[in-house]
C-alpha cells in the first residue's frame, strides 16, 4: 500500500488520470477513492475532476471501440461480462439509445453498456460526449462531497 501512496503522490494528476483510465476500461477498479486521497494530500479538486474525467472517458472509449471490433458473444466471453449484465445493458440501450452512455460510470453495467454500444455501432461522437458528461458529473459530485462548492475552486472559507 505504501508503494501506491508513494506512486500517486509523486505522479499526482498523471497518476490520477492513469487510474481513472484503468477504471474506465474493462478493469474492475475504482478511482474515486484515489481522488479523495489526492484531495486530502492537497491537490486541486477541480484539476483532479478534469484529469479524472479525461482519463475515465478515454478508458470508456476503449470499451466502446473494443465492442466495435469484436462480436457481442466474444465481448461477453473475453471480458467475463455475465449474460445478466449484457441483457441489462441491452434493455437500457434499447430504451435510451446512445443516451445510455451517460450511465457508463455505473460499476459493471457501465462497461457492458459501452461494449454493447460499440457492437451496435452507435454514433461515436454522441456516445463519447454523453459518456464524458456523465463521468464529469460523477467526479464533480465526488469533489463537491469532499470539499464543498467553495473548496472546488479553492475559495477561502469564512471562519465564522
């Protein structure tokens, strides 16, 4: 654990972006905990929100393009996405279309949604833009819950 703390304190924003990328891909990782740790270490919250959003979106785009180049059955088998998760993703996509990419930040089902959108060859620009918005709002919520609105932009807090 000390190695990870040393790594992320040394690489700060770059480390956060890399972790967000990994957690946005098919790997079942979480980046929110690291974001909170880095905020506690003094890194700028809004900077972390932006870097996390970009890294996580790039990870999500890799899921989407993986779905574009492989069949749905291979996706489920290669990435061990359960039939239940794939059916959930299908239902969401059939109902909401590319807007389902907004939910790509949801653990497990988000990956299945992006893989399925890729298989279905949904509009890349729309999927990416909506996915990025969802990921941004998630990281913004994490940042706001940690520092509050004033702390998001490093405004001084009143000592009342």
